[in-house]
């Protein structure tokens, strides 16, 4: 709904996570019209989740009927609470199969030629898209340009005989976009703006231009996947999704002859990445029959957790080294920022720092990154950091023209936003996680990578993926209409990284 008096509108985003489907609705200032402080750019008025079990697997919609029913429930509750009809919803694409793909194009001129917007547009149009792939995201800010053999940041206005461009385009399997479109557009009749990529949008908020210039990474530790965005020389160098996350730690703990529910509870309340051989404490847990008690060693629990986490971190290091083109060179002078529900594991920040070595800075995304007093529910829960970033990017009105002036506070359903199965001593809460065996890297995406596959190998299983003809629902070409001169201008630093040192 567009409010001409206050120049505000409503935006809605859906995030198809491995543990929960999340819906957020926000009241937002119109781009270019509101000169409000950054912290007042939008206000969340509704936030809700539905468990992903049976609908979404590794961040990908796979059961269309189950997913449409869960989204329908989310929309119905939202519309009842805030009193508006949601007609357009932004959807985030994530999960297994999402990755960056290097594309290179070039143009030669018969005589010295001053490069224009039209030249850049022409070289972009020369991009050959791979079949069965959905091209989601490509921004001139992530492109590298070479003019007459020399690298330049903004080529428009430079005289050239030869212009070259290379870029890491973000793609996924076409069937992923097909499934989302089938659910939202065809089954539910929603308007569907260009897809967003939550990991990319979050990277914009939490990594500074300087970090991206010298080499840094944003890592989203999810329930069934871990997403890695690696930046260097100011551009995206690699985006990869590791099909392992917090669920796999839970699944490993069931080897101690306990139920998945007890394994999850123990992981959240007593699990840690600090291995202390002198730790003789025994934990009381329910046996699989859930009627009798048994005792297990906390040190043994932490051994399982550390083994799987080491496997995930080793794969992150391999992604960085592969992108740099140098074996075992995974140095990141700009540091790492971590987020996601599984990032709340006790000791993870220190563990990542230890495994990468050196003086690496590793920070957990938190309030220092998002100085926004209006949206604490999103800021204080790593599960919702990507949703927060998606709301920043969403620019299309989501509602029919009805009055929303009274929607000034976050409204939630009677049920909790995230259902807790365990609580730490520090009060942190984690979502319900249904354990699912994981495969290693998708062979098609990561076939050249060599990683250590020894840790907790017994829990790995292959996941088959289907393919369909590519569709054009991504936002790949959307930014081109703005004109390249504007896009190549120095962009505002949108990150809010704290200056505090580790």
C-alpha cells in the first residue's frame, strides 16, 4: 500500500529456509523520497514462521503442495493481523545448487573509442547463458573491467581499443526457480518481483568495501546448508553452498543411542567446540524410548560436534583456496563474519579463527552491524539476518490500497516465532531442526575440489536433483535499466561493521 502523505509503502519477503519458511512484512520509505536516518528506513510490522519439514530441503522448495499450504497459512495470519491484502511478495533463492559462475566477454574497436553506457550494455548482452540455469544476480559493482590490457574500476568515459569484462554471476538450477514460481504465482496468485539472493544482500550489509577489497568472507551457517560468499579486489569471487549444517551435528549425536529430539537438546544446552580431555561430566538424557534415563559423556558429545564442524570449516577453507587459485592459501586479511541459526553453537567464532590460523578477525553478526532500534526481533536473532537484508532490498509495494497507519509495531501470531527445543545457560534459543543426512559438495558444482571427507563420513548420503529448461525470473538484467554511469558511481557504504576488535 502506497501512502502518498507519508511516502511509505508495505513490502513483504519470504525466505525458504531449511528449518523454517519465514515471512516478514515491513513499512518502508519510498526509495529516493525519504531522507530519514538509516535506522528509520523501514519498520517491521509482522514476522512469522512455518516449519519447513516436508516442504523445503536444503533451502530448496521440493514439495509444491506442502510449501503452498504453509505459505498460504503465513499469508492468512499476516493479513488478519495487519489488516491488508498481500498481493506481491519477494522470494529469496538459496540452498543447494546456488553458486557463482564466471562469465567473460570482450569487444574490440577499429579505432580509439570512448566507452559509453551503450558499450557496456552491449557487452553484457553478449553473455552466453548456460542451459538449465536460472541467472539470479549480476551487478556491475561485482564486475572486473580491463581496458587495453589494464584493469579499470569504472570504464565509462575511457578511450579504448579493447574492452574486456569478467563477472561472477550467481545462478542456480532452473527447476529451483520453477518450483518457487509454481507455488507463489500459479498456486497462490501472488505477484512475484525478481528473485533476491539472501546471502548476497546480507553481504552488502555486513562487509565493508575495504574488507571486500583486501579479501573477506560472509558465512551463513544454516540448518542443512552452509553458504560461503568470498570477496576479493572489491568483487564477488565465489559463492558456494555446502550441503551440511546444524542438522548434521544433531544427526551425528544420535549415534550415542539417543533420539533426535534429545540430540538437539543436548547440542543446544551442553554442546561446545572446546574439547577438554579433563572434562569428566556426564549428562543425563532420555533413552530412545523417552521413558528411561541414561548417562553420556559430555566430552564424547563435543567430540562428535567438533568432528562435523571441522569438516564444514575445512570445506570453507577449500572454497576460498580454490577461488584464489592457490592450494592451501585461504588467508582472509579482511576477516570473516558469521551468521545463521547454527552460528550460535558455543565456541564457533573462536573455533573458526583457530582453524584458519594467523590473526584472522572472526565476528558474529549482531547489533553492531545493524544500528536499527525498530527491528530488534530480526537483529538479535541470527535466523532472521537474511530476512532483514532482504527487506532493505525490497522496493515493490506488497499490498492493495488500504489504510495501514496503525501498523506501527511488530505483530506476531500466538505461537512463538521460533519453536525452541533447548535453551542455553545464556538464554539463547534455537529452532526445531529435523535431522537429515547430508551429501558432500554437489558434483557438478564442486567437482574439482579436494577436501577431507573422513570426519563423520557415515552420515553422508547422496541427494538427486532434477533439471528443467531455464526460466527468466531472476533479477539478472533488472539493474541495467538504471544506466551504467549511475551504477559505476562509487556506492554508499551500506555495511555497519563495528570498529570493535576481537
